[in-house]
C-alpha cells in the first residue's frame, strides 16, 4: 500500500485496521454460513480458509447452531 494511503495519524490508521478486521470477520461469518447451508463439510470450509477443521469448527459451530444451520457430522 502506498504510504499516502495510510492515514498519517496513528489513531486513524489503527481505527482503520480495527474496522477492516470487523468487516473481514462479518464476511467470514456469512461465507461460512452460506457454505454450510450449501452442504459443505468442515474440512472443505477449513481448506478454503486455510485453517484446520478444528479451528473453523471452534470459531463457527455455536453461532451456526444458534442460527438453525444443520451441520454435517463426520462419517
């Protein structure tokens, strides 16, 4: 990123980082929910995100269950 695009004030730059992280988290939540509703498995989602199955399950399972998403069981 060119230096002129980074806010000069460190507080502004850090606030931008926080905003981007929150946006990324919301996008991930929506994409994972869409994938699981489409029948993807935990390993498929994990591979797409570049994390382990355990990591994606730990991060998203509770929220997906609360949202009424039917989760696939390991076979």
